[in-house]
């Protein structure tokens, strides 16, 4: 039986960052789906069924916070594990009590 690739959805409106992250993750063997808005992520996440979502906060439309609110159950757990990746480092405190997998401030290694 063939090993299943781990699926990662990257949600960010910065096209160059999406390209960089996608190249890196695909090189490491992950199946990557990129979307540029929270609205598109909501549409594409169910058919894609990601094992992990990497989410930017600062995007037009509903933004990362709106998307995160939409995929969070009443008990505070998200439908899929989420890593928040944002240039807004001050938001680390906001996410300290949220049930996310991790918080990373841009730029990061």
C-alpha cells in the first residue's frame, strides 16, 4: 500500500510567500493546496480535507480571524489543526488561549 501524503492548505494573500512555502513543502513531500483568501479556503477545504492549515491573519475580506472563527467549534477546537503565520507579532497574546497548533510571526526561519 502506498503511503498517503500529508495535506497542507496554505491561506495567504501574498503570492510570493505562497510560492516559497509551496516549493518548500512540496520538496519535503507534502501535498499542498494554496488559496489567497479565507472565503476561498472555506470553499476548498472540505474537498481537500487538509491535515493542517497554515493561516495568515491580514487578508482582504473575512481575513484570517474571520476564517478561523468559521472553522472553530463551540468548544474552541478547530475543524483542522491550524498554524497561524502572520506579520502581526503582537497577536501572539490574542492566540495564547486559542486552541491552535502554533503561532509564528513573519518573517520566520
